[in-house]
């Protein structure tokens, strides 16, 4: 069961591609500090990845994309401080903060059921592939077919 005093968030962001690699990493660390200094706990951080944008943002067609999963205590004032920091940062082209539910932890019983279902699906697909690749009986020789046709024609 989720902790009711915490709210879980995901922060996705684009960092300017005009920066040097070291500056990009520094900007990411500053974002992490902005979250942790406001009481956030980062549970996952995606490595930055250079991407081509679908459309220009602030006259840039490339950016570094990354995201964090983090949680905050329920009063949402710290979230407003994080948003203010992101808006004021010149290096962050765009950001989005989403609320989300944490992944439920599976007990052993449910984990075994899920793994068994995956295995059954794998076995079923392998069996279907075997059936589709089976040949439909032995093929007749062309010479034997021609000879049989000639015999039938002679009988007419």
C-alpha cells in the first residue's frame, strides 16, 4: 500500500544541446539538488540522452532528454519551489512534472503466477510456429505426376 503522506512524481526535462558535456552534467546535478534540497527523494534517474526534437524549442532542434522519479511529503510548497527553479533555469528548454503511483511490490505468489503466464505464452507461440512450419505431407515427384497423366490420357 502506498504511503499516504507522500506523493510520487516524475520530472521529464530537455536540456539545451548548446552546452558542453560537462555543463550538461552540471545542470542535471543542479536539478537533482533542487529536488533533494526541497525534501524530495529521487528513486530513479535516467541517464541523459541526446535526441532530435520533433519541432524546435527555443530555436533548438536537438536537446538532452532525461527524467527523475521522486517523492515529496504531502504539503506541495516544495513542488512549487522546484517548478520555480526549473522555469528560471536558462539551460532547461522544457519540463513536465507528472504525479504517478509507485510500482506495487509483488509478493512471491503473484510473481510466480506472472512468470508462469509468461512461460505459457512462450510455449504457445513456439507450438504455433512449429505448426505453421510443418509441411503438408510428402511432395509427389513431377515425373511420377507426368507419367500418371499420360496413363489417364491413354485410357481416354
